């Protein structure tokens, strides 16, 4: 199953985010341009909503009068991914700058020679080490990070109240502090109260968050597949399905039934990176009880995030590299957060008053800036994702769904998962 993101977040986050302090210093200070070259156009290929407004791109033109940036936005990440690899193979047709989802980076890294090394003195140390690693191959930094997806727990306080659980975000964070088994155990307590709602949406969604906390969950760093022999994978598969018997609404993410379930309050908690806020609001606009707890099972986890790359086939690679360096700088990442809710990956942004003071009225004025800053700092690992990672995750997710839909037992489904992964070669 392909996990999609950034589908509905732009308008919802932009309308929901309120900044306690007036935005100041959210763009790089103007400096006298030294550009005297012939006017050129840089093409920026993105998908869905990266938060790069016409005004932001026009600001770069003011700083560099000879450079005009044109953004070509694909409707979906799938379309952008297909376009990228098709034109990489053709040797022409790519944008001067290409946005790449973190989930594609393992495949992109196979073609590292086809991208410019973006390492520069002024972008060293900008990111947490795990984000830098996501765009680096053999010491060459082919991608500079845009956003990240540090995870918290979003919850329905009205359902917590029905179950006799605390409803205040700080108290809920204390309640949920612990490992995944503790999270499941609280879910079992919630289920015993017969509120009419489940604890979480699906085993697949929950497994996604757990899987992102292991360095080599499915594969070793050399690409060797260990998903069928790593005891942590089977243990996670089994434990989340055992919990789902009482805790899950059995509604697979991104389906129509899942969206309808969100609208009617079919579950009480869900794993929640910043980009999920707009999805929740978009699917349950009439809800008034969504809140965010500054906590995540077993510490911290990241789900989502992208990079900007410069293909060597471009005619203006030096100018494109300079543009990417500017566009991924803290000030511009703050602008993208303000526009689309995409959470900055630049650590320097975490001391910016615009971010630290950000709140969200839909989530009962949750301090989303500080919450996700804390959640980002809690991330200590990002999983190695080789070229087979996506196919392996699909096989596992399909196995989880079969059990939740009562098509197979846990053991039978795991046996098929092993067979499906082995068949990948």
C-alpha cells in the first residue's frame, strides 16, 4: 500500500495556523545583487504543496534580478516520481530543481552521479544528522532537506472524557508516556469503557510509526533484506495485530471509509506528524474536540519529509544550487510552514519566534510550534530505506489488512508476508 501525504494539508493548515507573534525576519535580508549575467529561467519541479508561493519565488527574483523561477507542480507525488525516473533515464527534460519525497530517495541514490553535490560551507550543520543522512550518498549530499514529519499523538478529548481518562494535553502526555505496549494497554482500558469508538484507526497506521523507530528494520545498510528474519519485524507485526483486536477501528488509512470514520469520531487517538493536522481538519471539519499531546510511544519518530535536488542535465546547475541553498534556509522554511504547515527541518528555525509561537485553533489552540519542535528533538533515528523498502512495506501492510479484515489469522498472514517478501528477490 502506497502511503500518501500532503494531499489536503495546504489550505487547512494555512487557515488553521495562527501565529502569536507578528512575522518578522521570515525572509533572507536583502543584499546587493552581484548578478550581471544574461537573464535565465530556473524551473522548480514540486508536487502537491511545498509552500512555495509566487510571492516567495518573486522574493528570490528581487535578490537575483537576472533569475526568474517557474514552479511546475505535479498533482500527486506518484506523478512526480514517475516523471523523475522517466526523464532521468531519458537524460533530459527534468527541472533545474527537483523535489523528491524521502521515500523515493533510496532509488534516487542509485543515480547519485546524475545530481549535483549540494554541499556548501553555509549549509553544513543546518540539519539533524538523521535528516542530512537522508540526502547523502557516499559523502555526496545530493539533496537538501525541506520539511520533516516529527510525530505526536492527536486525540479526541470528548472520547477520553467518556472513558474517564484525562483530557488536558499535558495530562494525556503523561498518561501515554512509555513504550508501544503501554500505548496498547491504555487502549485496552479505553475499549473496556464501551465508548462506541476504537483507540486507533488501524494496525497499518500504527505499524508505520513503530517501523520508523528502527535503523535497520527491513534492510541492512548494504541493502540486504532482513525483514523476514529480523525478530523485531515479526514481533511488531504480531503485537500490533493482537492490540488491534480491541484497540483498532480496522479502517485503512486514505480510504473513503477512513475519512468517514474520522468525521464521525470512530477512534480516539492517531499518530500525528504536522502534515496530518490538515488531513484531520479536512476530514472532520465540524469536530471541536481534537487536541494534541506532546508525546509519542517509545520516544520519537518521524514520518515524512522531502528534499530538493539539482540534476546535472540542467543548463544552469550553479544557479540552481544557489537557489536550493536559499530555498531550504531557515527563513524560507518558516515561510513554507506559515503557508502550508510543512514543518522545518532546519534546526536554526527552532528558535524562531514565528515557529515557537505558532498555535492551531482547530486543535483547541494547541501550541503546534513548540510541540513539534520537541517531537523533532526526540527523533534519534531514521530507518535505512533501500530500493526494496517500499515493496516490503507494502507486503507487510497488506498482511496487516488481511488480518484486520478477518481474511487470515495472524500466523497465516505472516507466512504469506514472508512469501511475498521472498518473492521480491
